[in-house]
């Protein structure tokens, strides 16, 4: 039996900052459980789930060398093809260093050739020949390293797509690791949803659904292509990925809407 003293103690504890924080946490957990229960009891017929359009692949391209940007031919939103030039850097210094490395390597090769000729006449020791060979390998390695650096003077597109956002301007000086631009593959868009884990009883890859895009006020046919690899233990939900059937130039990454599943057509 709860005494008057205990009630008074609990009320005082609940009025404290820590008590209010714990009370809010309990209310939040109870609310979350109520929402999960409501979702589970909603049923499968005509169920609507929030969905978002995302690109099949996207990335942020960064600088690998320290240099000034000499060419930046595309702007935000413009399209590009695979292997198209996206950024070109001013690499006059790197090219000069490469020329020097190539000249040094050529001198080392000529020295090795002379030493081998002298070796035929026993006019030079084996150690000197070995040292000349090692010098050739060293200078050629330096040349290859410079060629790698020079190859980074031009940044080309890894796939066809569009520029989502530019982080730099032409003639700007950048350092290694500096983000240059965000790009995305616009040729293939995906639909991402989070559904109750109970739907795994019937939801499989290939299941069809409709998605109503709010920005366009249009409905598209889609199908499930992949299921998530892990169920969230708190929300008891699972991410799934779908794709919209057909090609639609009006769809853009970031659009969102409601996906509707019909249990009768699953």
C-alpha cells in the first residue's frame, strides 16, 4: 500500500528537472509504442507509406592535388556523359616535374648501358653495374609516380548523370580533399520506403505498388526490387527499395510522395 509520505516523495521527485526528463522519456516511448501498434493494426489493404525518390548512385568528387582550377565547364543541374571532362587543373608545375623525372630516368638508362659495355671488357666491377641498375629502377619509379600525379590534373565523370551541386568556382585554388561537386546518376531512379516488418509475410521482390508524387500530382507504377538487410528492433520496420516502371524525364531525385500497396494484388 502506498503511504501519503511515498506519494509526497514521488510528486517531489517528478517535479525535479531529472524527474521531468524521465517523465517525458516515458511519454515518448509510450507514444512510439502506440504508433507502432496503430501501424500494425491498420491492415495491408490500401496501406500508404511515405516514399522518396533517390538516385541509383551518387557521390561527392574531391580534389586529389593542390592546384588552381583552369576549367570548370558545367554548372549546377547540367548533364554529362561518362568520361566527360568535369574539372581541369593548372598543372604546369607537375608537368615540369614529370619532364625532369623522365630526363633523369633517361640519364640513368644511358649510364647503365655504358656500365654494361665496360663490364664486357672487365673495366668495371659487378657492384657498379648493380648500382647502375638500381639507379634506373629508382628513377623510373619516380617517373611513374609523377605520371600518376599528372593524371589527376583532369577529373572525368565516372558515370553519366547530372551535377547536383558545385562547391568551387573556376580559377579557385584547391587542396587535396577539397569537395568539388556532388554528382548523381539521373538515368536510374529508385524509390525508398520504410515499411512495418510484419509486411514480410507477403512483401517480396517483384511486388507492385503505386506511388503518388506530391510535387507533380501524378501517380506512377512501381515494383519492389530489393529488401533491406536488417530490421530496426525499436520501430520494427524494414527499408525497401523499388523502381518506377518506364522512363519519366519529369521525375527528379528528392521528390517524395505516398506509396500504396494493394493486398489483393501482392
